[in-house]
C-alpha cells in the first residue's frame, strides 16, 4: 500500500482522522510525561508539535486544529506552572502563544502543501488521461484509408498517418521533419500564391495534385487542406487529407478519349448519311428523267413508225419500253428501300387486323381472275410505324399472290404464331412454288432472286425492304419453304408494353 | 377537241429540253399547246412574271397556270415558288409543281410554300401524257383562273 492510498483511506474516514489527532496528541503527552519522570526538560512542546505535524500531514486541517487544542490544553495542564491546572501565569503567556502560533503555522503550511499536492496529483491524472485520449485519436487516424499528414507553414511535416505511408511509400519516421514539397514533388493545379490566398481567406482548400511516390511513380490525388491557427489567429499548420485518384483519372481520360472518338465517328456517319441522302435524291431526280425520255420518245417513235417497220423492229421497240418500265420500278423500289433506312419512325399502336384489311384491299387488283382462298387468323396490335408495317405486309402478301399464280386454287394464310413472352410472331403462308431451304440465306438480300425473272417478275428488293422495316422495329424475319410445297414468312416484333 | 377559244396561257418552267418537248407533245395531242410560254430556268420565269429582261414588252397579265420543275439552274423551283407566293400580285397564280422528285421533303416544302398541286412526272409515257393532259385540261380549261390572267 503506497502513500497515496494510505492518505486516501485516512482521508475517507472522519473517525480515523480525528482519532489520529487524539491518538497522536495522547502519545505525545504520554512520551512527554514519561521523559519527565527521568527529569528531561522542555520535551513536551516539540513532541506536541510532532503530533500536530503528523496529524496535519495525514488527517488534514480539522483534526490538526483538534490536535492543537488538545496539545495546548495538555501542555497547560501538565507542563506549565502552576502544574495540574489550566491557569497560565503572565510569564508563560508568550511561551504558550508562540506554541499555538507555531502549531497553527505548521498546520497552515502542511495544509497548503497538501492542497498543492492534491492539485498536482489531479493535474497529473488529467494529463495522463489526455495523453491516453490523444494517443487513441492518433491511432484512429491510422485506421482511415485516406492519407493524412500535417505540415507547418514552411512545409515541414509533423504528422504522417498509415494511409500516407501506404499512398506515398514513406514511413512516418522517414518523413517527419522533412520538407513536404521536396519530398512529394507536388504539382499544383493553380499558382501556389492563389491556393495560399484561398486557404488564408476561408481556412480550406480542395484540389487535385500530382505527386511522386517514394518509388518514383506519379500519382494523382484529390487533396483537402485545412488551416490550423494558434490562439493569436496566426496560421501555424496545414492538415492535408488526400486519396488516390490515379485510376479514376486514367478512366476519365479514357472515357474522354472514347467520347471524342465517338463524336468523330458520329459526325462521320452523319456526313455519310447526308451524302447518301443527296445520292438518293439525285437518283430520284436525275435517273428518272433520262428514263422518262427513253420511254417517251420510244413511244412516240413507235407511234410514228409502227405502220412501216417489220415485226422484229416492233418487238425491239417493245423491249426498250419494257426495260425502261422495269428500270423505273427498280428505281422506285430502291428509293423506297433507302427511305426506310433514313426516315424517322413514328410509332403508334397499330392494329394488324385493320392493317391486313387495308393491305388486302390494296392488292385486290393483282388478284383479279385468280382463285384465292384467304384465311386470316386473329392478329394482335403492334407498337410501330404504321406506313412501314403496311409496306412490309404489302410486300409479303404480294409475294404470296405472285408465287401462287401457277396454282389453280391459291391458299394464303395470315396469322399469329406462338412467340415467346416478349415478342409477337406473325406469319404469311402460301401454297405456291416455295423455295429450296439451302438458299434461304439469300432470300432477304437486296437484288436476290430465287426465280428466273420471266417466270416471276420482280425487282428483288421486296423482302430486303421487309427485313429492313422489321429490323427497325427491333424484330426478326425468317422463312420456311419447300420446293413446290409453299412458303411461310415470319416476322417478330416486341409486344406492346402495358 | 376544240377548246382554243377558252384556253388559258400556261407558263412552263423546265430546264430539260427533252422534257419540254415531251410536255409540249403531250399538250399538243390535246390541242392545249397554243399558248405555252417556256422558261428555261427560275430567273427567266421570274423575268417573265415581273415583265423584265426579254419579257419587258409583254402584256402584263398573269398566266392561267404555271407548271414548275423543282430542279432548275440559277434560281431553283422552291425559290421561285417562295418568291411568287410572297408577292401580293403573283400570289394568285395557280402553281403546279411538276417534278421527278418523289422525296417527301420536297413535297412538304412545296406545300408549306403554298403550292396548288404537286405532280410527280411518271416514267411511263402514257401516264406522263395523261398527267399533262389532265393538268392542262383542269388548269387551263376547267379551272376559273384568278382575275387578271390571260384567257384567249
């Protein structure tokens, strides 16, 4: 048990404290009386003072006053003439007063000392707990992933956490006391004076810095500075928190590069599209004119000379006219095809039932004199461009009519097949001449024909147009066929939402 | 077909001589060609309408109808149309665009400028002749032209 605990145990109990006062004084009295028996003189006063001193040391002021009173009375009674009375002669008054004064002084001094000691102890405890707290806080800063360091206004580093060590590669003991600028080779995004000005004005600064690690690798960091001022508001230190943004920067640059590339590509495409548009326009306008002239003047020629030329010449003239007409159709179909690629789609909810009815009305003139059995199933509604979908259906139905013309009874069925949950599948089936499945991949190409042109006339653009329209609607086209056993053309399109 | 005494004057604006010939032939076939003025570009058409240049001395009345090609040298058809439709006295002249262009943007632009009809020249000669005939008959014979236009 050390002194302080003895102290505190005594201090905690009033009985012990006052007991000590009475005990110490009584022992002093006993020893003084004992020494008196052996004719020692003037020992009582020092002994009482020792008792008072012990009391004030261990038990404090209150018990010490009790000890002073007790000692004073005992001294008067046992050792000051007349003995065994509390009466004090005039000659003994100064002696007694000096004794009391000295005892009081002793009590006072001891009390002051005690108080100082207590305050010191408290201060020490306080300091200890503060040190503990600070140490804990400092180690907390080590827990963060961010790099944190503190430097003074002359760039001298005074604190360096684990994050900083991880980021820059130096340990705290290597950098404390060093010049942060020289160490990290910082490149600022703005003149340092401007940064300092902002820091001094607002107490904060944020920005991206370029630095070099201990291994000489460049890093980009996002830094936040906070200014610390002393009690006179003078700036004394800067705390910097930063994190590594090298990877982010690299990605940003990559994205920027890709964006630039994309913008370039898109403007190139736009230019190409414009060119195509100009080309199509030119075809539409300029190719048609000479064709019209060929047809026109040939017809005029035919009229003029029909009575004088032979049959062969007449046939040649007819062939020129047929070719001109065919080329006109080709131009029209090609233009329609290219227009599908260029035109904006205007999507609405389109009822296929209604659309098929319109299409059948449109193709009626091609079916005159034909024996066709139509079978139209229940058809869904689609979200799409009405005129484009109509063109697709016209092409499919016209094909079915065309390729069944060798049949005494043509059967054409339009219906809805089971698709998956997201798509609608529509088919057009005929019992016509069909096709060989080994050429199915050629079916939807521009100018691809699977039949000789004198057998089934056509430009070879119809199915390519259908495919383009369906692709623009986010769907697919495909076909099944058997030579001389009919063909089925399918297209899918996304189901309307909601 | 005797309609000569009630024919309106037709202003044909067409740069291609072959088209001019075909058009005139078609009009002739139906005796509609006795009063056709041919302008070979947009500037000439405007000269005619404003009685300037070589048309300084013509009588100041307007044609009963104007057949206008779009693709023209110097001043193109749309510009001519714009000029006519923004002029108080010329605005009333019926203008028929007669062009090879099936392009939607040409059609939209023409109608926006206030064209009275838009006809795509058919490649097939019969259809072409029919179209010209019907245009000639409708605009030069059937239609009552606005006051101030020529009717022979």
